[in-house]
């Protein structure tokens, strides 16, 4: 429970990253979620990704809304900045924080209710504006805090724990993210840490709006037989389009690529995303093909995971607004208040 502090002592020979920090230094409070909740696995994956990237915890800002998923930032990166906003409003708070201090790494954590229902408009505008962030949705298809009602991502025809069938069409958040202009889109499963950790690492290294939809079964309300968000269903219907690894490098890695082997996607910051493709003809840089493939596999009852789409040469909101390289919160009065003459020039340009 969160009121029980984790012991500060740990084995002196625990592995350390480039900063000299251990895995324990990236942990948070003890989880209060249901035992076996997929969200705890996602928290573990975020901890592992940040540890492997050697991110200084104090340079990370984690933001969330309301719901079981939005409680999880308490359980990872206890030494980072955190803000728990109101229901569905996390994207706008994150956008404002990013504009004020572009030097932080922004992790937005949300749920299918928080993002696909009350926060759908906020989600859409943060994605289309290209906010430099990693936006993770912990998707279980139900409202876990209010006793298991269907959320907007519940598949049409899927039954609740009590046997009632959902009559509404589901919102595919990954497909929406691609359509709205996200330049990095992935989907994974909370039970597949081998795939999820490198996806999170790649999303953090990506410059621009990065979105990951993580199927995360609710063990209390939505892990029963016939649920399309259960552990068994996702394992049986999971179609991975690629296996992933991330190499942080200073120069592009050149190689002769044969069909079905390794594809390297150079990120805007110079890091390399290495894709070991299962399907030789799948191109994660083809936006139209990615949308079509998602719809085809959805019609076939399959859940597509992996790196679905990436735009190698992406730009973020700071570039679009031509903002100064210095974060706004680090500027002095002279830069923030340049005087009446500067204001007059701005006003004259708008007349």
C-alpha cells in the first residue's frame, strides 16, 4: 500500500546505468491496484525503459488524469516531477508545461476512459499540434474505478463480466493517432515486456508526438472468457508486425538489408530504431498503409502490436511556433518583457 514506504536499503551490487543509478532509483510507491492488474506491468516497463536510457529522474515530468491508469505515475519515477490533473484534461496541462519548459521529458499516462471519452478532444488536439511527449494509454476497455462499465474502446459485441453485450462501435486510438498526425504510433500488450520496453524507449527518444496504446487487462472486471481485452484473448490474437530494439548512437548504422531482416529507422535526434520485421512487406513509415492494415486486421479479429507508424523527420510544437531554444521558465524579465516598442511591432503585424 502507498502508506507503506519501500525500504531504502538495497543490495550494493545491483546493476547501475550510466548515471550510476540502479533500477530501484526509478521506482515509486507501492501499488494499490488490484493484484495482477496489467497497469502494474506497464509501470514496470516504464521503470525499465527509463533506467536503460539513463534518464535523470528529475528531468522527467509525468502527468495523468483520473482513473486506475492515472494513479500509476505514483508507482514509478518517485524522484521526478508529477501532476495529476482532472478527468480528461491531462493533454492540455502537459501542453502548457511543455511550452514553459521544453527541456523536460514529458510522459503522459492516461486510460481509455480518460482519453477516449471525456478527454477525446484534448487527446486529439495535443496529437495534431505535435506536442513533444510520450503519450501512453493503458487500455482495458472498462471503467475500473466505477465498477466495470464499458468504455469507448470496448469492442462492439464483447460481453461484460455479467454477460451484457456492448452495442457501440469501438474507438481505435492507435488508428486515430495516425490520422490526427502523430509521428510515432505503437501498440503493445502489458504482458509483453520484451516488446513494450523498447517501444517506450523509442517513443521517449522520438522528437514529436509519440503515442502508445497498451492493451492492459482489468483483472477485476474485464478478464473473463470472451472479453477481447483479457490476457488470454490478447495472447491468442496478438499479431506482432515487428520485433524491436533501440540503439542510441551518434551516427547512422549502414547495412545491406534483405527482405525480412532488419530495418533501421533513423530518428530526428540521431538515435537508431532497429526493427526485426516479421512481415517483410510491412513499412512503418507508410501512413496510409498503416491505417489500412490496422482496419484489415481489426476486421479479422486480430490485435496488431509493434511499431505501427513512424515519421523519421518529424517536428514538434516548439519548431512550429519557432520558439526560442531557452525554456520560457528560464528567461529573465528582459527577454519576457521586451518593452512597448516590441509590443507595438507585434500589434502592427496583426493589423
